[in-house]
């Protein structure tokens, strides 16, 4: 099939590349000339394990190309995906200016039947707005489909190539058939393609992310209880997770969820509910719990240092909001750094992929180390903010040699509490005994 993808952000680039990977011809369109030039010449613009290899292959085999010209890019496409940003507006609701702007442009360009697909996370009712924006200029036949994306950063290629499910929101038989054919190679293992109306598909995406965020905030509250009651959240997690109704995944407490999706989508669903006079109480609590959890380590750190952080030096391992990404949007590490600096402390940090983004955002208010051990020189304590695999079995002897004090505050529960005590560390983690 011939496909156009408008927007070469995370979702657009992964989707475009993965659609090319099964033999489709994909043209990706973006208004950012510099980015398009880079991509067209074979330089990938995001860090995502496994993506670069298939990106280069499909580019070389001429199944993938890039342009800034919308008219040119969509000319032969049967399906046009909109993978555009929907940033939170001032009141937290998703801002649709990019999606509707392109829809309106498309209306002026269409000359024959095409399927226009909302891939971005958009509020319920957006498909209808996209349809209206196109219909204002184009009187011929076309369909608008909601096809939300569920891929996770860090495992995006796998998630896309073998999705747990594909959700297709449309009541048009014609569009349904085309979308079904497009996705057939991705669900060969038998994972379901679930057809529904557009509104349900749009809501499914918000409900999925909000439910996962709820699971995390719930576990973070259980961890708070564990700390106060002397229970171990690892045990509780395993105890409840083996009940299939609850499930093992997404029960890890920590220093809060971050990234570009959960915080934004939880906020947007609360806002959508408000707009139809519904007070989404659980989600408001999920959000508040998460805000507090990002700084959960701070009182522990302050308590340890008798409220005197001025002049103390901290090492931080991990800056990205989660491992295997260079994404620092809503990353808990940045909140912790800000709080430490405000208390007069100094910080040296290391992250395997995200340091360039942090440098760009906060500059040299902290120091950046070349590897995890160099952060530790003269450190009064180490703070672990992201669970990169390479932090899981460090050389503790080397750490001891470098650190001023053997003190670790672990926001991701990487180490065994007893083993750390045996090694002589003062070790505090989340929801586990000290
Ligand atoms: C999330 C969803 O998982 C995807 O299905 C969805 O497509 C995507 O948002 C999106 O809307 O685009 P992502 O933001 O890439 O994906 O990251 P996740 O792996 O879901 O992690 C989100 C946050 O939750 C991270 O900060 C992570 O540290 C935190 N988390 C996750 C926990 O604190 N505990 C857990 O048990 C799991």
C-alpha cells in the first residue's frame, strides 16, 4: 500500500518505519525542513533501540521517504496518518491546532477517496472535527478513522510490529477493510484487531494510559503504607500480581511516572470529563499522588542530613524518565535536581542517553560525568532516578572508594536491601525496610 504519515515525531517516525518494514511505501511529511533533510539523508532523529537499523534499510530500499511538501507527500497515498503533537493547552486539555490545521490543508488537497487516520492521542470527538475540517473544503468521498497507538518508548519497534491489539475506530466498511489489510501482517500471531466506533477508540487510548497510571499511583501509595507499617512492597507486589485479575506488570513503585504520555493524558482525561460535567475523582488523586511521589526521596534525604543540604554533593544515576530512552519530559530526576539545587546542594549526574537533552534544558547548573562511577567522586550520597540495566550490578568496591559516604537513596528499588546492609551501605529505597 501507499501510505503518508504527517508528523515525524516519535509515533510518526516509528509508525512510518514499521509500516515500510512490511513492504508498504511510506512518505513521511514534516514542516521542519532541517529534520526532514536529516532523516532523508539517513540520520535518525530519536533514540529508540532497534529503530535505526530498519529505518536505514527501508530508506535504502526506497520504501521510506521524507518531504516537507504535504501535497506531494499525500498525492498517491491511500491512507494518510496524522501523527501530530497534541500538547496540553493552558487548562490541561489537548490542543488540536496542529491536527485540525493539517486536516484543513488536506481538505484543500484531496482529489480522490482516501482514509485519514488519527494516530495521535486525541480527545473524544476529534475524528468528527477532523472530518468537518476536511469537508469544509472537499466535497468528495473520504473516511476518518481513529487508530490510537499503544507503543512504549524504549520497546517501540517490538510494540509496533507485534501489538497486543490494534484498535480501529470507524463505522465505514470501506475504511475498515483497508485498515484491516494494512494491519494483517502485524497480527499474524492472532492478537486481536478490535473494530469499534471512533469515539470509543479515542476514549480507549486515554482509558488505557490512565488505567496504567492509576496502577502506578496505587502502588506508590501502597509503598507509602509499607514504609509506615514496616511491610515490604516487593512482597506485596508479588503477592497481588500473581492474581491474574491484577496482573504482574506495571506494579513497580518508584519516584512517579513521567514521559510525554501519562502525565499529559491523565490531565487531558480529567479535563474532558469536566467538559461533560463529570468529576473524575480517581484520576485527580492519581495525578496528585504522582506529583508528590516525584519528590518522595527528598524528605528522606533531608532527614538523613539533618535538614542541611547546603554544601552537600550528590551523585545522580539516571536522568531519562525511564530506561532505554533519551526522553526527559516530566522526568522525576529533573524535579529532584531542582529541589536539591534550591537547598544549596551540588549535583553530578550521569545518564547513558539523556545527558544531551538535560544539558540543553538546564545547562551547566549541574555537572555531567562520562560514566556512572565518575559521578561518585566526593559524593555525600548517590541518588538513583532511572533503572537503566547497567546500574543494576555495579562494582560496589569501586563505588565505596569514590564516595565520601556510603549512602544511597534508590528511587527504583534496584538492589537487595539486606545485601546493601551487609556491604555497609546506608540504603533507602521505596516501600521497603531500611
Ligand atoms: C506509555 C504507554 O505504556 C504506552 O502504551 C502508550 O502508547 C504511550 O504511553 C503513549 O501514550 O504514547 P511510555 O510513556 O513510553 O508509554 O512509557 P511506559 O513504559 O508506559 O512508562 C511510563 C512511566 O511509568 C515511566 O515513568 C515509568 O518509570 C513509570 N512506571 C512504569 C512505573 O513507575 N512503574 C511501573 O510499574 C511501570
